[in-house]
C-alpha cells in the first residue's frame, strides 16, 4: 500500500485525471482566481501541461492503439482551444466544456492507463480511482469516511441500521425515532424551521438537514463537530432535546429483544457481544452511508442523456458554476463543502445568515465559534449539500428561508453584509451578484434537477 502512494506511472496517469477533475470543479468555477477572472487562461495552462505529459507516452500508446492516443490528444487540444477562445468568465459554457472535453478526456486517459497494463490504484480514497469520470453514479466510496476497516458497511449492517433508524426504541420516552425528524417522505427532513424538543415546549437548536448523501462528508453537523457518523449517533441519541435517550439503556433493551439479538449477530459475527453500543452506532452509520445516490437528472445529463435538462436548466448550472459563484463553496459534483479533487476536507464558511428573514441582525447561533472561540470561526457554518434541495425547505441552519427564491435573493444582495450586517470575516464575496430575475429563475430550475431520492426505498 505504501508503495502505491509513491510516484510511479500509474500515479502519473491518476494525477492527470485528478487535474482534469480539478479544472472542471474548481478551475472554470473561478475558485483560484475569483477576482481577476482569468480562470479560463489558468485552466488552459493546466490542461496544456497535462497534454504535454500525456504525449510523452506516445510511443507505447500508439504501438497498442493509435486511434486512442490520437483521440485523447485531440480532445485535450480542443478543450484547451475552447478555453482560450471563450475567455469571458460570465458567459463561459461550463456544461459544454465538461461534457465535450472534461469527461471525455478523463475517460480517455483512464483507458490509456488500462491499455498500458496499469491497474487502477488500489488504496482507498473518497473518489474511486476506477471511476472513468467524476460523474459516475458509483464514483464515490462512502466507506472511506469510516474510522477503521471493521467499520465498513455490509448488507447485514445496513439492514439492522435501517430498522434502528425507524425504531423509537432508541429514545428516552420510546416515542421518537430518527425518522421523526428525518422523514423519508421529505427527503429525510421534517419541513419545519426547527423541530420541537422531545418535551414539546421548545425547539431544537437547528434545522434538520437531509441524511441523503450525508455519508459523503469528512465532517458532520452544521458546525462540523463530528467526524464520523458513528459519533454523530451518540450525539443525537443522548441529546436531551432530540431523543433524550441513553445508549447503555438502548443496548439493554435491544439485548432483551430476540429479533434484534439475531440481527446484531448476523451483522457482527466476530468475537464478543454482538449487541453493543459501538455496533449499534456502526449499524446506523452504515445505513446512512447506504443513502448515497447520485442519479439526479443533472447527473444523467452530464453522463450524456441530453433529454434530462432544458436549455434554461443548463443555463442555471452555468450561472451556478460561474457568475453566481455557488460552485466555489457548494462544489460539484457533491454540491456540498467537500473540496475536490481529494474530497477529504469539508469546509465551513461565513455567509451571514440573519436571525429571521426580515431581520437585519445576525443569528445568535455562532456556529463553529460556539465550540471553539476563534474569531475565524465566528458565524461559520458547514456548507451543506444542495442535492435534493427542492425537497428540504425551509433553508439554512435556522430554517429562516421558506423558498429557494428567498435564498437566491439573499445571495444576490451579497449575503449578510448585503443585508447591512457588519461581518468582519464574511467569506462570501461582498459584491452584489447582479443576477437578473431570469438568471435567478434559471439557477432555481437547475437546483430542482438535483433531486434523487431513490435511496429512500433501499
Ligand atoms: C429532534 C429531531 C431529530 C432527531 C430525532 C434526529 N435528528 Fe438527526 N439531526 C437533527 C438536527 C437538528 C441536526 C443538525 C444539528 C446540527 O447541525 O447541530 C441533525 C443532524 C444529523 C446528521 C448530520 C447530517 C449532516 O449533514 O451533518 C445525521 C447523520 C443525523 N442527524 C442522523 C440522525 C440519526 C441516525 C438519528 C437517530 C439516532 C437522528 N438523526 C435523530 C434533528 C434530529
Ligand atoms: C462562501 C461560500 C458559499 C457560497 C458562494 C454559496 N453558498 Fe450556499 N451556503 C453556504 C453555507 C456555509 C451555507 C449554510 C449557512 C447556514 O446555514 O448558516 C449555505 C446554505 C445554502 C442553502 C441552504 C441549504 C440548506 O439545506 O438549508 C442553499 C439552498 C444554498 N446555500 C444555495 C446557494 C446558491 C444557489 C449559491 C449561489 C448563488 C450559494 N449557495 C453560494 C456557503 C456558500
């Protein structure tokens, strides 16, 4: 495994593909050069060095498949030319670039490596090294985000975890399950700004996020306070407002249940007591990791099915990745804060969400700062995914916006600063985005094509 991480030829081919992924997710989105807007030139330079490297393999590749070598060079060169002739940041057609040049070049470089007899790299990472493009439905490996080898998912763990997710047995009063707030019919949210506490006389601290694709993050919760889904379950079950349960009590109850005992035994056949605190958390974590699904109309379109999006929706994607800057925080293709192309760091940002939709005051929830008093963390919240966003209203950590139109209006004005809130450390660009009503409509139309709830029925 260590040897695999060294720089050999398979790693060179892999690095070329990662560079393509970087260009299509960050480069053309203006992540590196948000002000100068010379992103297209930089992206062209990155692809040129890649093409140079690829051409070094001309002899061995042409010997095996002349046509493959020639078409790879051609696609790379055409991509570079496209970037050089369409330099205007706002009007650049990202969708055309990705589908005509980005995806074909990563797939052709992949095939070239196989042709030269190189196997895909075998060490585990979030983005599977055998995914031809960044947009394959199985491109990501949620098991990467587990603490150890034995935490990885199996069919039996997922089945047990699913049952536990829907079972009120975990809560202190036996009346609440995970699904009370994470309701599968609402893409695992509850439609409320904030859920009532278990005692019913107050509300929990934050809006309920979806758990669809929640496994594809390197940190969890709005303040990134948990690293692994296994830790997240402890937090929720023992939280006196959410479930007011105790894991040791839940474990005792489950041990007395013959049905659960046998499910635990099947899921954890190793030595030791099958019904344990850790096994319970690992089963629920495995179930959530199984709720990964990247087959929205958008995904199908980038894979080549042009019938999936209208011209307006494609314009919406281009604005999202360009003029509106959304893609510099909600990164494609997961559309969350998990940074490509490594996907090992989930970012928090300061955008300045106010206390209420009509208020010019910042929320009293300070996000990450409430955990660690560093100025940098004041009002910093994890960038959530916008996959399934059409189904998970209301929005933001405090659930203040009821519609995507309100969210777009917030961004168009420049976030919290634009609303007159004084924020020293806002990471969202301050400038008015100047999106026309039609542009805002197009972005929303695109966001609505990020829905895929097929994992609910699993
Ligand atoms: C009372 C409603 C409620 C119940 C019950 C509940 N959750 Fe949550 N869940 C929330 C809220 C609110 C958050 C966000 C909290 C935060 O970010 O501080 C959350 C966050 C999460 C997250 C993190 C998602 C992300 O993207 O960071 C996961 C995973 C999760 N819950 C799973 C579960 C599981 C599993 C259970 C059952 C053991 C459960 N929840 C029970 C309300 C609830
Ligand atoms: C500087 C980084 C950044 C940029 C740029 C950005 N976002 Fe966000 N977005 C965030 C963060 C952080 C949150 C969570 C904030 C909170 O809850 O306080 C968020 C929340 C959201 C939500 C609510 C998600 C939910 O589940 O409640 C939507 C929708 C959204 N953003 C869409 C967009 C769109 C559309 C754009 C482009 C117009 C955009 N974002 C640009 C960082 C960013």
